[in-house]
């Protein structure tokens, strides 16, 4: 999952330098554009896996930049960073053509997880497959059947969607907010560890009594489903 | 001069002028109409009298010939009054009568006509009369009429009366208009003076309300309500900034201390890492406080997010499902009773967040104080008349009646809960969201425990299901 080409379009040079450095430490190739026009030109020509776009940019604002790219049939996934974090702002951002929306301030682990999820999405593998497989765990998205080592496991509808999302991003870190947004469609931050409890229930269903656990907790970041051996 | 100009510019003056004009026009129309009618009635009466007279004289002619008519006319002429008679030959030679110097056309006219004539003993033919000429069978012309000078005089009186009354009407209209307008506008002036004082910064002042309950009072009351709201918002803002200063200082100090500790820690990397994680934890806590404050501010400004008709029951079920596992993990018996299909206008995210906040609180503070009581949490959603009522009930120590309003304020945390993590914003946020949705958040005694109730107006689109048979309340226990 490493080695993605990322373009950070952000006018705050300190924040941009921090992001570029942090992404490089994670093994990605990150570049920086300091204003909207520069960002637009490079995004339209360069071959990037994900664009990280600040919403407020000099010369060309973030949302216009994204709309222009989409109008030019540039379909590179875009993550919008914004100081505006309310529900309506998010809706506006996604309507302009953004693929994900992260309000400032954010934890880098959250940004990284989301960028990696978007980069994977560009490959398009996850969306079309009807059966997700991780080691001996098999999830059939059409018949809603789940088996581990050939044995069928019954899940509640929500547990199924939770696992489906995790398996779609197998091998990637998925954060709690990503789960709350994508599985429950909520964007607020519950004070109670509701997601953790759902994960532990799911874990008890798929990993209990198995030699190799598949559902892992990534400290300080979130969760990841992957073949234990890999 | 400038005082006069000022007077001209006042609404009172303009209103008075308009009133006077309207009065004058209306009065003129009335008087002209009355005059015309009076004249019409009088002329009709005169015409009828003349006709009766002619009939009488014609009868006498039939009985006693021209001799009797002449006698009769002579008799009538001697009586004082405005009657006019003239009997002539067909050619126009006068035989008897009290009218002379008639225009020649008069004698050959038909029907009722107005003519000039001369009375015997008067110099000029300047009298006017309404007359009718009747041809008697023996080739005589009989003119019978009535002097109309009286009618003319009456018209003159009326015209004069109109003129005089017009002047009076204009004066009364102007004075009355000025008086009425002044009375109203004095109050408006008083209001604008008070408003000026309020604008200068004294928000505790209110506009004067007369107490008669008229439009101006209603305007003043509404403006007062608006000022009260502004005052409350400003007070809220001031309180928030005071509280932010106070409540953010504590975590910011901790954050700084932790960063400082990390900087001076030279030894083990593990300890350094732990300290830095604390720093990030504090920073995350600060972010949450900011988010909550922002959401509250947005909800309170009323310019919140888009509202749509929502299935509240569905949202409640969703949130209940989200929290069910967490409750079970803590050994809390979680039950929900959600009446299906309840609609309300609102924002899905915010309503879900309100329920989540209340459930968070229930899980955090709802631990029974008395031994032997099992922790319990209930989410009840039902229709209450024309409102949707959502309540979260726990068996914890509850909130003392005296503190129930206070805990809804920002950053207020009761002594008993200060040791638990929390920002003191959860209930404020829930209350602000409830208000945004046209409802309120109330805290009640669940005997024992706390019952937090949010109610909001129910929506009826699409039409409510007919007959909620059996009340298909879905219930679950966790």
C-alpha cells in the first residue's frame, strides 16, 4: 500500500511541510503546491494517486479547483481538508467532487488512513468484487454470507456492513471515525467507545477459537483486517 | 423656517394634510348630493301642485266656461304666495293673470319649463318660475306656475353652508389628524429614543409598552423580545468567552506541562512516548471542546444546517443499536421502546448527536448510587399529542431539582461528576439542538435517576399512518 504519489495543495507552508515529511516517512511520494492555480495545473498534468486539497487557497479556492478538475475529467481521488467542519460544509465539499472530507484540526493517523483508503479506491478493485477474501475468511456481498474456513458465521446486518467495510480496506488502517461515517453514516464523535464494542463483538464472532486472528487493533489509530501471517 | 420644514417632513403633518383633503372631498360630495336631491324633490312637488291646479281650472272651465276660470284665477291671485297664473287667448293676448313680460316661446312650450316673468308692480322681468302651459278647449292658453326664487334661495343657503362647513371640516380634519397622528407618533418617537439608548449599549432597557394591546404595543413587545434575545445571546457570548478562558486554560496548561515534561525527559523512550501520547490526548480533548462549542453556536444562531422531514423513529433505532453493545459491555440493562413512523422536521446528524449525548451521559453518570439497584438505561420515543417526545432514563443519582436548569449551561459540571472525564458541553449541545428544532430539553426526576426529555413538533408529511393498531412498539433489551 505504500509508494503512493500524493499532491498536497495547501497554502500554509509549515502545515504543508509537516504533511509532506510525514507522508514520506510512511513511504509515500508527496509533493506540495502552494496555491490553487499551481495545484490545479499540477493535478491536471501529473499522475497522482490522491490529492489532498485545503479548502481555502489563494488564487483558486479548493472547491472550485476540484470542480474544474472534475470538469476536465481528472478523476484523481480528492481529500478535502477544511477548517469548516459542520455537516453542511462537508456536504458542499463532497458535492463539489471531493471524495472525503476531514475537518481541521485532524490527527495525522486519521488523515493517513483516509488517504490510503482513497488510494486503494482508485485501483477500483474493492468496489467491483462481489466476494471479499482475507486468509480463510470469505464474505459474499451478494448472498450476504460469511464463512471462515468453510464454516458459516451469522452476523447482524450492521456487523455485516462493518466487516464488509473492513475487508474492502483489508491491509489498511481504518479509523473509528471512518467506521462511524461509512457504516453508520454519522459524523459526530461519541464520548462512549461504541465502535470499539462493536468491533470486539465482531472479533468474537470471526476470530474466537481461531489460530490466527484477522481483526487487529492498531494502537492510536484504529483497526485493520489482514492475514495474520502477511 | 427650518422648524417649519421639519414640521412639513413629519409623518404627523403629512397624515393631517391627507386626512383634511379626504374629509373635504367627502363632505363636498355629500353636500352636493344632498343639494341635488333637495332641488329634485322640490321641483317634483312644484310640478305636482301645478298639475293639480291645471286639472282644477280645467274642471271649472268645463263647468262654467272661461268666465268661471277668470274668476277663479282672480281669486287666487289675490292670495299671497308664489303662485303664477296667466290666461291668454290662443294668440297670446292676456286675459287675466299676475305674470307679464314672458318670453314668447314660453306660451307655446310643452311640459314643465323654467321661465322668467314680471310681476305686476315690478319693473323688470327678473323673476324665475317653473311653469306649465295648458291649452283649454276653447282656444285659450292657461299658464300655471310657481315662483322658484325660494328654491334658488335654498340652494344658495345650501351652497353657503357647504362653503362654511368645508372650511370647518378642513380645520377639524387637520387638527384631528394632527392630534391622532401626534398621539401615535409620540409613542413611535418614544420607541425610537429608547431604541437609541439601547443601541448605545444599555441592553437592559426596554421599549415602552402602553398596555392597550394595540399594534404599536405588539410591535414594542416583539422588539422587546428581540432585544431580550440579543441580550441573552450577548450574555451567553460573554459567559462563553469567560468560560472558555477558564475551562480551556486547564487542559491547555496540562498540555503544556506534558510537552514540557517530554522535553526534559531524556531517559527511556517508552516514558517519552507515553507523555507525548498524553499531549495528543489533551489536544484531542481540546478539539472536541471546540467542535462542541461550534455546533452549539451554530444551533443557537438559528442559521444551522438544512432541515428536512425525518423518520425520528428510524434515527432513534439506529442510535440505540449503536449504543446497545456499549451498554451491554458495561453491564447496563439497556431497553428501548420506540414507536415506529414518527416524523419531525430536523437534521438527522444533530438529532442523532443529541440522542448520543444523552446516552453517553446515561452510561457515564447513570450508575446507581444505592447498592442493590441494577444499572438501567431506557430510550423511549413516542408521540405526545402533536409532538415527538424522546427520553433517556437512567437509575443514577439524578440531578437535584435546583441544578436542573443550570447544568444545561455551557461548561457546568456538578461537583459529583467533576472527577469523571467530560467537558460539560454535552447537555448544552443537546439543549441547543432541541431549541433549534422548536423544542426543549427538560431534566426530570426518574425516581430514582434522571430522565432527560427532548420534545419537538411532529411533522405530518407524508400523511400519518391511519390507525396505529396494536402500537407496534419495538422493544429490545441488551
